[in-house]
């Protein structure tokens, strides 16, 4: 990932005339996939405000981030999938209203070790054979998936259960969110997955495109053959934008507390700065920006305080952001 100065994770207390005042603080948490974008925006926003506002950004995964958000502990939640029905209920019970804002596109990237010479492309059906719950204890070697592949042990690496990337991948590949074998190396930190696959000849993993592009000298991305397709498509800016990288291209989001946006001017300013500067900063950290019209539409939805989710708690694969932004959100 693009190297940036770390954001401080604690507020600075200033003693003025004998009284201690907490520095103005914006709290962000959630997806490790969205983290690089929010980190870049946070740093630039702090510079623009001459460090009068501090932005703290945690990485507890999309699910972990929503748990904090729906308890009212954060102002903004990074999410690599839409809010779920269970999370919607938790927020509703706590009186937390939210504004759902797509901020970029990502391509979940399937990677293998550089010494893997046999996997030129991978079919969705082959990924399912590796990752579905029924594979646990049965699919242990590459040849168990495809007899043309070697008798090499298959070592799988993927995000943990609190990750939105895990949810989206299992839905897109296995047909149901969180439906996955459990005997794989899991981590909410994508850098751990990079290291695991890069050190194991039989390794295969998946995570966001930006983490691959930052580590492409250590790993190889595998073109994915969608169901019914005859050839694999590699992940990339062009294949995400033209819709050919399926089914693993997806929009990613921030969720903004409606109360924080209304009552804390710094949160409103941060989100407006986020959407205005996203086209440039999203590219800088190697994600795929939305169209200018989509960012404008998102800004309008935010200005109107359009709360709720366009998904209604039901995930969708292959959805376009322009369609999402036109929907009447549900709470």
C-alpha cells in the first residue's frame, strides 16, 4: 500500500488556563480494505485543517466496525460490503441513523505464489471447490481440485469472519455469505495474507486489489473465469470499470452517523472533503474511483441527509453504484 505517515490513534489533550480540553476528534473504524482510502483522506484533511482536527482510523474489519458504529462509538464506519440486516437492527435499536456512501470500486484479487507454474487462470467453480464448507478435510492438495494440477499441498489464506471481503467472496463464490471451510489461515490484516502466500509455494489467497498492487513483486494475480465464460479476466482498473471482472468486482463504502454529521461540523466537513477528493486519492492508493457523476450524486445524498441503505440488508453481486444511489434507502 502507498506509504503514508501513520495517523495518531489517541487524542491530544491541551491544558489551557488550567483547564484540560480534548482535541476535536473524528473516529473512523472498520474495513481493512477501505482503510487505505480513509487513511489518505484523513491525512490530507488534517493538513487542510492545520491539524486542528484529528482523524483516528481503526481496522477491526467491516463487521467489527459496524459493531462499534451501531453502539455509537464511531462517527464513520469503513465497509467493504453493505450493512447487514442484523447490523441494521442493532443500529435501529440504538437509535443510530446512517448515510450510506459508496466511495470506490475494488476487485477482490485471487493470488498465488510466484513459484506456482500451473495455475494460469481459475474458474469460479474451481474456487468454490477449494473454499466451500464441504471442502474442509477433503480438499487438501491442488490435485484434489483438478487432476491436471500437481500433488502439492493446498494452503489457503483469506480474511477473517469479521471482514466484509470474506462476506462478499463467500457470497460470490460459494453462494452464501460466510459459507466457507474453516481450515485456512485467516487474518483481518491483509499484509499477513500477503506474507503467507508469498512464503508458501502451494499458497492461494484473496484480498483487495490495492494490497496486491503494492506487493505484486511477491505474488501473482490469477485471472478469474466467470460462470459461462470461456476465458479468464485479470483484475485491474479497466476490467473493473467495464464490468468484465466478475463476480469479484464490488463497490466499497463509508457509513456516516447522521447525528454526527448534523451535530459535529468537523464530521460534515470531513465527509464533504472525502467525496470531493476521492477521485484523486482513490487512484493514489490503487483503487478504482467511481464516476464523477456518482461522486456528485453521493454528495447530494449526503447534503440531503438521505439515511438508510440501498440494499435493505440483502447483499447483491455485480451491482452498479449509479443504480444504488438512485434507490430509496431502507432503515
